[in-house]
C-alpha cells in the first residue's frame, strides 16, 4: 500500500477512492469534474426553462430522467445557476485551456452563457 493510500484510508473505507496520478492529470481531472457538474446544472436549468415554456412539469421530468442510473438525481435541480468560486473559475479556465491548445470548446462557452 502506498503511503498516500494509508494516509487517506480512514476517509475512504467503502471503496478505493484514492487515485495516484501526475500533477497535470490531477489538475485536469479537477477542472473536468467541476466543468461537468456546472454543465449538468446549466443543462437542468435549460430543461426547466423549456419545460415551463411548453407546459410540461419540470419536476416530473427531473424525476423521470433521474431514474436512469447513468444520470441519477444529483445536480438535476433547476435554480438560479451555479456560482461560488469553483464552477465559474474552472469552466472559464478549461475553456481557455482548450483554446490555448487549438482545440476550442463550444460546449464550455455555452455552459458559461447559459449560467
């Protein structure tokens, strides 16, 4: 067992929640996770707005799509959008990284715009 695993073992008793990777991969993983959650929030807000517009119960839709185990009910609540210090920062940083790598992302720009 790596020293890192034994250090974090008390906090991840029910699964092996410690991944060891290089710094750049770990940083990219953090950006990706936060951008994914921000995307889910923005998408939920878009669905809710559209459901309201066409006269569909957005809560029923949320419950329905939440039954799909690939989706689940987490981050499917419509609201005022995402905020705080993490989601906006990571979405913007990841979008900037894609542009810097000559691989721009239309999706990340749309996530920020929807929010």
